[in-house]
C-alpha cells in the first residue's frame, strides 16, 4: 500500500469527469525530454525476484535526482483519466505540478488535499 497523488482535472480525483485522455498524456510525455513512456515498471522485491507491472501510459521521469539510485524510479501511471504517483517526495510533487499546468489540471492527494508549485500542500 501507499499514498497516491493524482494529476487530475476533476474536482475530486475520484469523480468521473472531466478526464485526461490517454492520447494527450502520451503526447505530453513525448514532448517532455525529461519523461519516457515505458508501458511497464519493474522493481526487485525482498527475495530478489522482479515485480513487473504493465499499464498503457506508464511513464518514468528520467530527470528525477533519485533516478536509478538503489533501483528508485519516479513512475507516473495513467489510471482512470488521471496521472498517479505513489508516495512522491517534494521533488516529484513539484514535477507533477508542472505537468498539471500543461494539462489544465491540479495535483491532489488521496485525501483531496491540493499541492502547489513547490510540492507543498496549499489551502
């Protein structure tokens, strides 16, 4: 489990509309030299086995300062008309805010709190 943060156009991330569509997400990733569209994520788990998740629109932020350190990656997952990151730090939240601006969207946590340009909660 973890805490999800959403890039969303919805009033609350769990609402039905308005959604970000997959094609505009892919176009944004293709236009951002810091991002890469992979369609899958892999990570080593405790036993050394590889856990692989495949999802259309799954992307990674290559410019993240923690990229590759101990297998760490900043994965951005397209789900339900939102872009979702699990347990992001302030650096990732700031990148999410930049992406949200390009998509006319907002950055919102599971508890519906909103995040600003510096990755901190805004009222």
